[in-house]
C-alpha cells in the first residue's frame, strides 16, 4: 500500500488538488510540505496532534516537512470556525509560545540534517510594505471569491473585521514565499483551511506560472460531531505540566465506543488489518481496543515508560488496588485553607476535577463524588488540614481519581 493509499484508508484525506500529482509527490518522497501552527497558547494540544501525526508519516516516506509557526498571522487572527474576533497577542507572548512549540514538535519530527524545517512567518510578513502587498499580492485576489469562502461566510452576519479579512492573503503569501525560498510545493492542513489553501496555490500559479498543490486532512470528530480534545476542564494538552500523562491516557481510554476504531485508524500506527479485526468487538473486547489506543498515543506523546505507568495506575484504580504513590495528585498550600479547612467544592476546583464551583455542586448533587470511598452527599462538606496531610482520594464518576494533599 502506498503512503497516499494508506492516508485515504485511515480516513485522513479530506480534499486534494491534482490528486495524481500529489500521489506522485508524497509516494516518492518528493514533497516539501508545510503545515501551519497558530501560537495562541504555550502548548500544543490534541487538535494539533493530527497535523503532527501527518507530518511524521510523510517524513518517514522521505518527504520534508516544514512546521510553520504563525508568529505573523497570529497578529491578524484566523476567522475560520470563529464567531467573534479573538484578542490581540503581544509579540512577547507569541515569541514565548513559539519556543514552547519547538520543544514539543521535536518529539514527532526529525529536524536534523535538513530533514525538516521550522520557520516563523513573522520573519517575512513583518517586513512587508503595505502598498507593495496591495499591488503585488492583493491584485491576484477577487473579493467576490473571497466572500464566498466558508471561513468568511460564517462571520459575515456577526461582523468580520478588515484585519481578519486579510488572513487569507497572508496565508497565501506564506506558501508563495516558501515556494520560492525553500522549494515548498505542497501545503497541508485541516479541511477548514481549504479556502485559504486554494488562495496560496492560485497566487503561485498567477504570479509565477507554476504549479503547487494542497491536501487537507479530516478533522477528528466525536460521534456527536464535536471536535476531539475537549474535556469539562478545557483542552487536552500535549504538555505534561498542563495535562499529565495519566490524564492524557485516561482521556483516550474513555472515548466513546463508536469513536475508538476511528481514532486508532487516524492517530496510531496500529495496522489497518489489526484494526479491521476489531470491527466486531463489543463490551470488554472493545475496552481492550481503548486501552490499546490510550497506550499507543501516550507512548507517542510522552514515552513508553509514561504509557506503562499510566496504564498500571488506571488498571489499579479500576480494580480498587490504587497505588497512592503514583496516583495523579494535587498539592495544596496552607493559604488555600480557611481556618484549617477547605470546602469540598473548592477542593474539586483546586484539583481540576471541576472547572467551577457551580459544576462542582452539580457533581455532588448528582452523587458523582466520593471522598476516600464515601459518597459526598452534602455540598457544604469540609476537609481538614489533618486529613490533607495524610492525603485524601477524590473520585469523580466511575473512572477519574485524584489524590489531594498538603505537605507535612
């Protein structure tokens, strides 16, 4: 099976220009391709993982990836999939986030000996002359066609700023610039970027009279049509300081039955034949598939050692033989207590088991919280400093545990 055929079989290819040419490029290791990453946080998250995974697969076939950090376009803001204009970021915040991305991406992509590039579009976008861009680039874009693009249509009723309207032109210029300077001939990204990507291929054709190509990958959705990677507490981050390896493992261990095989196909290197053999699995067998998914992804993102540790903890908690030393934990300070105590709602929020006291109260009222094995029936229950010095175990629902303590 060729690389392109495997990408299709795994459900990754959404749209592609000039399919035969793209097949030839990536199957024969002739593609220098880029994927853009918007540095709006100091960590990558599960939403970026599909792009990183595609880059990893294509690099193994001899293609050269470019991880393009949007330090320049982040100053404008991509309106795709948004209902309002996002807050402006300072150059200092963007620079910090870029450095964090570099460290995380190196786990997936080999940047040695020119095998991959990491570029920041601020290096060229911030130097552009506005009138020159209008004359040389803006003249290649039809406003009528731009307004028909889905990324703009979604915002027209709510209000689209002229700043955001320029995003397509700037992203297109990125491809145009890298085509000329580093031989980038293919752009990849999520299927929500299709209009922007077509703008880049058209700009190269009109300005240079040469061909370039675009391939978009499917977004990973849950069975109810929502994007993967969101929890009650927020995004699932790749940074272990934001989402611990155990929490990362548990997120994938708890995916819906209807999503697990799709996730195995799209995100792991488990063979398609092995996944096909799981199609008839149900009940406890399907739980084995979820364990495999969680283990493989945790191994890829955090290391095999962390994957083994997370799996052991999860199995121990499930069987009731919890390992207190290795259990996910939260350390409190004395300042978080009032008169030597802390309320159960504040404790749930402090331990990240609930994003707010309102939602913590709902969990208690629904009978979904256990403290040291006993159901919490009263939302005003308090936990003392003495209890916390020994460490208490909070259980939320059936599968989420957290040890909370104060150092003696």
